[in-house]
C-alpha cells in the first residue's frame, strides 16, 4: 500500500517492525516500530514512559517525512 | 543414514498461538510437529533435531535468534536443513528464509523451505536458497510436506536437481546450460514461438523479461509545521464489535473513522487482526494509533494539519491486488483533502 501512495506522489512513511520486508517491497521511508503487536510504545514500560515513546516515535516519523532520500532508508 | 535438522515456529511446535509468538529459540532432540509426518516420507535421511522459535521473537531479535540457533547447531552433525512449510504467513515465511540462508552459508549444507508465492519471504530469499512453491494455508500441509520430502530425497540421495519449474521451486536467477536434441535447437524453437505469436496462440517465453516500473521517490516535506498528514493503519484497529466487519485476514476493504480529539480508549476499540496477539492493542489501542501523540504534536504546531479520518484495515494475508486497490481508493480521499504526507503503520 505504501508503494501505491508513493506512486501517487504522497510522501509516505512506513512504520513497521519487519523493516527488511518493507525495503524489499520498495518503501523509501521506514521507521522501525517497537514490536509487532505494539508499534508505537513498549507496553512493559510505565504509562508515562509509553506516552513519551509514542510522541518521540512520531517525531521520528515527522523527521523522516522531512528528509530527502534516494533509496529505501530506515530511520 | 543422513541427518536433518528442521526449523518450525511456536504454533507448529505446540508451544502456543499468537500469545506465544515471542518465544525465544529452543532445540528439541527428535521430531516435533510436522517433522514427524515429514520424517516418515524421507528416504535415506532422518530428522534428528527440531529448532522451534516464536514468529515475533525472530523478527524482533534477528541477530540474537540467529546467534542462539548457531550455538545449537555448532556441535551437531547434519546434512540438510529444512524450515516450514510457512504457507502465506508473513513472519514465518521471512524467518524460514532467513534461517535457511544463514545455515546454508555458515554450515555449508543445502537448506530448503516451502511457502506460498505471495509470502514476503519469497522475494527476499528466493535467490539464496531453495524455496518450494507451497500452498496458501495450513490446509496444504500434507501436500507441501510431500513436495518437501520429494525434493529432500533427491538432495539426500545425490540426485541431480533440475531447473526451477521442473522441481517446483521459485527461480533463483541461476542459468544452467542443457543441450536439447537436434529437433529442438534454438532456431526451431524461435520459429515455433513466432508462429504461435503471429497466430495469436498462447506461448511461453523461455526467458521472461520483467519490466519494473521505477517509482520516483516522493520529495521530502519542506516544512512539516505546515504539512497536511493522514494516518493509515493495517493493524486491524476497529470500534468494538467491528461494525464494518473488517476481515481478520485477507481484507478486501477498509473503513474510515473520525480521528478523535484526544485518545482511543480501551473497550471502545479493539483489534481484529488475525496475525498477532491482541492483548496489548486491546489494553491500549494507541499502541497502534497514537492519537495522543498526534494531537500533542499538532497542538505544538509541529504538524500543520491532520486529516480528520484515519483509515483502518488489516495487513494479514492481504492479497496484492486488494492491497493495491484499497491503497488507491484511500489515495482518492487523501487527494480531495490535499494531503501531502501519509503514515502507514503495520503490525
């Protein structure tokens, strides 16, 4: 799906855990998630920490959106 | 009698389902799960050990898992390594491919696995190892084991291995020369093919040329604080009771939901994705759709504009055609709202 968004000219970030799969499919901007069942934060951490983890991971997503890439890049 | 080591996941290893996908690798003496049936089909070889590893664990701790499995195998003598069959499973297919390649390269024995053509493991590892063409689901277990045993028996008995289509594995990109009889020389085959083409009859190219259309990389967003961003999730996060009946596997449609002002509350939302343990997502749906983070960043002026809906479906065993179609349907909605950037979150 990410490749279709990119074909349409939409700058896209794929947040995923299996980053080699994402690269092999041609995704250009990839942010590695915390885990397959919990992408944005680590549920073993206290709630306050999880809140910050979600915030910081999405900040990384924003950075990836704002970065020039020429090939598949994992941020 | 030649010796074989087999690799399977936590489910086929009888450890458990998704809730045990985070199980670290272990090795058992003898045969576990499908190794039992496979062993009965082998001629000239015996499965001496079974390695079992959780599908999430190997994906999330790739180096550690490989290092631990390397430790298990180091002191063993074996002549062949078999993994799977993985059918259409995303994580299992990738793990089978990954461990087969590692074992083949570091232990210098042939490694074989088997999976469905749309499993991501195929494209990633087909050039490195033998991946037999497998069925779509666990219902094909018996058939796939027969395929694996047939091929394994050839390897065990030093029989010549033929080209991909003849043996039923995915082409590895290796070309070998064979001499055909005089009545089948290239000139005759070329004329035959041309005649078929001219008559509009079906023909098969001996060397399929794949034209990959290069996709230009979309530009970086110059000023994120002005960016119009949309959120899409294939983790299967839906309102409780799944009113839009999104499929837990093989999704053919998606739903759009209002992006809340503050948060997604446990109990109001649930996960219906068939490919991972829902415990965490059900306890806090924001592990997949971080609304609190999105709204905080928007409030701080770090995101220009958030599309008012988020798009939800499952990425579990979605076939390529449906995934592409859904993506293009979403592109239309995003276009109408002048969205420049999209974030797609997968399990």
